[in-house]
């Protein structure tokens, strides 16, 4: 294989948790990857036929689904939101635990059953699906951050966002009212690459073995 296998990782908290697991699976980036001053997005690996790209979490799924990267790590929230048919998530990495939840202002009263809600979220598909299951039409206002401001400023009556400790919600006068799904990081691969490139299958096996070693430790 003359072309290097491209492995996509997300910026932020999941990556910090994933690096030791990646190392156990043989995915070790070059030293520049850890340089906080570097603006590079693509890095060589100790394994000569592999490179790592570091992108936003939502973009990890897009790169892998379209075959620009053959594998990567991303939260199950992203996998579920996009539901790309070309994406396969064979290994739960048991890191990056949180939950995708609905939150609203503390003590908010709706005055009875509602059939329509305006909800702020960066997860429009999961949000609509959740409320449709309750017989409610959700108008989703797409925001990429500062979700907690939306109810207080009249942009939406509820938000759907990732929750870990719930501290940010509390500090902004919101409370968690329901959980849409629990979230953890997954190894994802491109289905076509899994069938045609033996390195992808070997990578899946390496991560499964790394998880086994982690459980045994």
C-alpha cells in the first residue's frame, strides 16, 4: 500500500483520553502533534504507513464516511447524529463518557401539553427524532456553542446538548429534564476501506486488543 492510512482524531477532551489507548493500539503520532504552538493539522506517525489528522469532532465522521480518512475516533453522539451508511463503529472505547440531554430553565412551566417547541442544539437530527417520539414538532435553532444562553435570551425554550457534571447548566439557571442517549467515544472506520484495505481490519483488531489489555489492567 503506497498511500498512508489516514486516522482522524477530534480536538479536545476525548483526544486527551484517547492518546494512551491509541498508543497501545500502535497509533503513535510524531512529536509535533503534542506541540501546543503547532498549527499543523496533519501529522506523521511512528508507523510509517499511517498519518493522523486532527479536526473538529463533527468533521471526523465526515472525513471517515467519505473515505478521506479510513478510520478515526469520535463520540457516539456524532455517529448517531449523522447516521452515515458508510460509517461503521466497531469498538466502544469506554472513554469520553457523558450524555446528550434536554435542559430547560429551572421551574419553567409550559401550561399543559405542547405540540411545538423551539429547541437550540447542534444536533438537529437527534433533537427532532427525540421530540417526534413524544408527538412534539421541534423547530431546531442550530447553534455550535453557548447553548445555555438561548432560553434566557428568548431564542428557544429548551436546549439539547452534551452534559457531563451538569455544572454548566446549573450555573446558567437550567436543569436537565431528560436524557436522549448516553455517549462514549468509538473507533469508527469507513466500510469500503474495511473491505478493501487489510490495514483497517488490523487496526480494528489492534484497538480491540488494546481494550482487552485495558480491562485486564
